[in-house]
């Protein structure tokens, strides 16, 4: 508990403000039961100043029963070797998870490839605006999420799947979210709310139970709620379907149906046309979701 409070206080002091009671309750929620998951959290360059959101995220994951440590991205080789040793000591109950901001996003990809060479699976990897030199996602990663802004000169990287990748993949372009920048994207409450449940799912439920989904890339429109799906799935349009009817049927926003399938919003789709709609691998659980709605989820813990 004290680590979480200490991290929040440090971030609030850096921001010159504090979290509101509503924000603190909603992002904290209830601790989960003890989970056997090891999370390697990687800061970017000068991350002790510019990747402070990674410290807060690690504290939140620790409060829910995972074991999360925060490291400088340059140490990825030693961290990979540590993860390999931990996995080999208890392969049946150890889940390795990775998350990083900026160069930390680059480092987690490099780390994942080293784990791949040692035949160690990565349950989940989440990159916050990696740089444009970021590598491709290796096939040992079960779920990969890239949160980035294509307009960022410091970041702006989207790690694409490698040829042999067959896991869940989603790249979320937040270029139209002007309240974010490269040095604040790791501190956005809306993104914490989207990814924290996925870390709990990856440890609690094991490997994704279904066939791998369709890799998806989408751009969140300005003013729209930030949605972070795991992948997509193939469907077939019926007679009289429009983007709106498909969106209603699958419970997703109309804009993402139109984007993923290059459709015009108010025009009929045509029967028997193959489409892709986004999906979640697991249904959210009450243990993983915030207890109280956030007053303004687009706000962040600002420096």
C-alpha cells in the first residue's frame, strides 16, 4: 500500500497538484487476489523525469497482486535474463508481462525477442508511444497493444507484427487526442483504465482461449471515448446492413467499423461482404474494473 501512496504523492508533487478523490478511487479499485505475474516496466531516456507514469502504473499493478518493478530501458538484456530464469524455475505458474514508455517501448520489443530465443512466452506487452525505430513483435508475445501518436517526433512508433506472429494485436493511434503529448501519454488516466484490466486478465485467465484474432490498427477520433480492443474478428454483413447496424449488433462504435473496413458511414454495405470488427479476448471482471467512474478520464497525472 505505501508504495502506491508514495508514487502518487511524488507524481502529484511533480505536477504541482494532487489526484482528486474520484480519480484516486476509480483508478485504484480493489486489490485482486494474489496473482503469479511478473511485470517488467521500462522507462524511456531520462525516464526518472519523463516516464514517471510508469512508476505509477507499476504501483497500481502491485496493489492488485502482481509483482511489478520499474527499470531503465537500457538494462533490457539483464532484465530478459532475469525473466528467463524466473520462468524456467516455475514455467507452469509464471507469467511474464512487459510495458514501456518511449525508448522503454523499444526495449520491451528487444527484450521480447531475447525471451523468444529462450522459448519463454510473453503473456502481454504494452508500449506507450515507442520511437520510430521500434522493432517488430516476436511470435512468443500472446497479446500486444501499441498506444502511440503518429504525429509525435519523439515517439510515433508502431511496432508491427513479425511474419510468424500469431497472437492478439492492436495498434491505437491517439494522434487526434491533443491533450496528450509524448511526455504525458504515459500518465493518462483513460489509458490506465484501459490496460490495467488486461494485465490482470493475462495472469488470471492464462493464454487467450480462442483462436487468434485479426490484427487491427485504428485512429481514435477527437472527442470519442478511447477504446482499447485486443484484436479483431471476421464477420459477414447481412442484407441491408450499414456501419450503424453492424456497430449496434456487436456493441462497438460506428467509427471503428467504418475505419477498419473503409466504409462510408451512411451507405449500405452490401450483403455477404466480409468485415472486421474489434473484440476483447476476455470479458471484463469486477475485480479488474474501476469501482467509480472517472470524472474526466482524458485527464492525466500531469508533471
